[in-house]
């Protein structure tokens, strides 16, 4: 786990959401094991991790849909769950709204009726219902579909209706449980931009759950990476990508090469000398005061490939795979194989001799 202050508010204001030492158990299985973090007003924070890591359980506990074993949850400065205080505020009184993976749209209702449902449950006046339905349908660009049956909507349109229904009563906290996973890749990319713009426009605090690292990096102010019920690292997307704190984060967030070896001493200009298992010497960054480690993480996109004979390390193109926006190369080099991603304008033939180079600051030393 990274060396962080999980309760600190990055904006210097009172936290909108605060989770302390949260534990959730299902029978003998511990789904969430002592998770702590704080989210500032207006922040969008993503819980990222593989299936079964505890991210959805944490989200549902914030919403009041799961009962924790221990810990504390505070929303807007008020305790909504505390094991020690024996306090559990019902979900409907927490002032949060949730957008589910399955959309949970009523097929027998029109778009407007779906959006109005939550307002009617809260006994809003007819005038307030009408004005709020119009307002949020405009926000999600669904006003012209107000009278259309929900069963006649596309997946993307249903997702917009689900979001409109969630924000209709102006909640202080908005929770997203993998809301885009049922959409195709192109629509998912478009919708993530729309959700981010909407969240910023409303200045609403949001917690977003996904297993898609690209999605998490694209939309988040900060990302909380979870694994086996615990937090591995919390940080802004750029920090998680450039300086992962653990092997799991390096491997899960983006494509990285794991190079095994050991630190053999100081290098030049504040770097460390790292010798791979095959005896290849490398210079790596001495970040955060770390002086020991048996593993170096090197992002695939930080590696340069030049024609053979350059100042870099000699290698051979073993395989080339075209991905549209980039070309992925498998390169044989003295320490084994490297995965390298380069722009599609940089073309190297399979079997060709090349020169590999990368900056020491892109070699992240891990335990």
C-alpha cells in the first residue's frame, strides 16, 4: 500500500464523503478490509480494481445498501454509519443517488415518467416534478424523447435516462456502479465524456466504480486502486500511471514491463544502478527515497525504438501488432522481452535489428 494520508482532503475543505476503517464481511469472507479515504466536494473519485476486489461493496455501503461489519461512513459531515455509535441512517435518508450497471429503467413507463418516479416517491409537487423533469432531460439531451416508452430506447439512451432520474432530486452525492459496461466501445467512450461534463457542470460529488483502467484514468480527479478488499494506492491518474506504488498498480493500471533484478549501488545524477537477472545494467530513478528493490516497472509507451546502431540497448523486433492508434511491438533484448507501444507512424519490420532506449525516471523501482 502506498504511503498516503487517506483521510486528507486534497482541496483543503471539509470532505463530502469520508470512509474510515470500513470492513464488510459476507459470512466468513471479508470483502472490504479496513478501507479509508475522503472525497472533497465536487470531486469525481473512481474505485478501480478487478472483479471481487471490494469496490462495489464499498460503493453500496456508502449508499446504505450494504451493512458493514465495522468502521465509519460520513456524508456531508454527518455520520450515516458507525459500528461504535450503532448508527445506521437508511439509504433513502442519506441524500445520495445511484446509477446502476443494469440501468433499472421501468420499461412500461415513458422517459418522463421514469425520471419523475423518484420525485413522486419523495412527494414533490406536480409543478416541481414537471420543472425538474424538463431540466434534467435537457441536461442529458433527452427532452425530445420525453413521451417515448422506455422499452423503445437504445442502450445509450437508457443510460441517459438513468442518469437523469438519479440527478432529478439534486442529490449531494452521486454513485456510479459500472454504468457504461453494457455499452459498445464507441458509445462507452462518448458517454464517459458526457458523464464527466455533466458532473462538472452540476459540481456534484461522485464516486465511480469500474474495472476499466482506461475509463478510470480518463474521467477521474483521483483514483483509488483496490485489490483483495484493500487499497493499493490513491492518487491522480497521472501519478498512478507514472509512479505506481506497488507491482499490482503497475500491472493493472496501464501496460507495464516488469524487469526483475537488484539494486547494485548509486548511479549517475541521483539515479540508482539496477542489474537485471541476465546481468544487463540499467539506471533507474531513486524516487521517494527508495534505495532497494528487486523489480523495475517500465511503461510500454515510455520506450523509444530506433534503428540499430544507436546509443541505446540492442534488440530485435520479434512481433508487430497493429492496434489502430498505436503499434505494439514485442522486442527481444538482453533482459528477455519488452512490450513497446509506438505511434502508427513509426514502423519497424518483424526481425529487424533496433536500438532500445528509455529515461531513468520512467524506470520505477518496486519491492
